[in-house]
């Protein structure tokens, strides 16, 4: 089955595979109890600056650059469409070619402070796991144990000097994105979209009805862990600092969003919450983990407890990657994660690949 991270949990639950409390609530008999179904949901987020652009600036009148903002003009759009169709030139050939992936310690003087706070999260979860000793706690303990293993990896990625965590991303986009301040017609803009790829917060996706036409309930729980918001603030401040360096500072008039009124960390946080957007890379709701750590599929993508049911989509990723997982209509970023899962699944099914 390949129904994507948002729908895979629904189909499993309607089939009687999942958390007992969820299945009891919707009146579906339990066939296989797997507490990890619909749990562990992770997402890449951007601050928009539209997706979350972190710094949005207006280009100076004499800046010698074209931006995609011009395509709002129907005449310009038609002219460039004709150029593309006849000579493969013009604005429709412009792409997004500037990306930065960096660990927090490279872009923020607060990296050590945030790392120390993250260690506290791990210690607290270790204590919780140790206290879950009764049989009634088995489902909760399996989820907490799996999450603890993920948090230890995230902590190492966050450790200053580890070189293992380029989770902060900045994408330079040649047009206006973001809010809350709207663009002015006829102006040219450049956007720094800021993305956090290594999130600590986890959401859930569960059925609320046994009617297959009723969509599952998504509880994203963005910023459930404050550390995610702290990382965003530092990344936004870094993107704003980039706009003050040559050659960028020589090209722009000033910042448009979040704008000069957002100066303190708290003001930046409020702006982030107001303009936050998703990158549509939702993952993790049927994770490939050991069954006793909240796993849903094994290393052959087979659902635990079944004889030949496999999940082949991003829901099997247990811990999100610092990359664009397949592509996005606007960004046109095509990276290998989803394709690799599909290719490996095909090889497994055909008997051409033996997982370790």
C-alpha cells in the first residue's frame, strides 16, 4: 500500500491495525495491536517569508536582476511564455539555485545553550521510560522508547562541533513570499525561506470514524517542543544577517517581512507562529522501527503481524531527513528519499534485495 503519510494510518486503522484505544473509539475490532500507527508524525516547516520566508526584501530600482514577481503582469507573463515555448528563454526558465544547509552551531551563538536544553528533554524522557513498568503501560512505553532513540540521534546532530546536523536550511527565492505585509504591485522582491529539517515535536494522525469517507484527524503539534521554535528564531536571525552582507545589502532597500517592528526574540516568535507554513514533507506515521519501540513496519517494509502487507511511502521514515523528500510544485526540488523507498520496495518484492 502506498497512501502517503496522511492516509496510510487511516487505512491501517480501518483494517483493524493500530492503537487499541483508537480502534475501540471508532468501533473497529482489533486485529493487530500496533501502538505506533498514526504516531511519530514529523514535518518540515517554513517561515514565510510564504512558507516561512525569514527575510523578505525589496530590490533597489537599479538592481540588475529579474524576479518572478513580474509574472503577475499578464502582458509580461504572455511574453515570457512565448519566449519559453519558442526559444526556451525568459522568466519561465528561472529556477531556485541557492540553498544553504547548516548545523545550528554554524549560524547561531546560542547553539550551546539550546543544546543544553535539548539534553534536558532527553533526560526527562529517559526518566519517563524508566517509570513505565506495568503491563498496562506497554503501548506507551514502546512509543516513548522509540522516541527516546530518535531524540538521542537528534541531540548528537545538535551538539556543537559534531558536524552531523545540517538541519537549518535557507532557500533564496527570486520573488515575494510570506506575510503579513503584502507585496506592492510592480515591485521586485527576494525571499529567504527558512526551513527547520530536524524537528523534535511529534504529531498524530488517527481515525475519528469507521466511515472511510471521513478524513482522519491530524494533530500536527507544531512547536510542542519549544526547542523547535528556538531553532527557528536563530535561523531567522541568521537569514536577516545575510541580507546585511555584500552583495545582498547593495541590492535591497529594506526588509519587508517580518519587518522592522520584529526585533526581539518574542516578536520574531509571534511572527513565525503567524506565518508558519508546511513544506509538505509529512513523514513517520507508520515508522520502520523495532516493534517494541513503536514500529509499524520491519526492514522489509512489511507491517508487523501480517504475512504480506507492505507500506511504501514516506510514512515509514522513522526520523526525518535534512532534504526535500520528493518535490514541490513551486520549488521544483526533486530529491531521492521517496524514489529510493519505492525502488528498494520493488527490489525487495522481486527478491533482488536482502535488507540487513
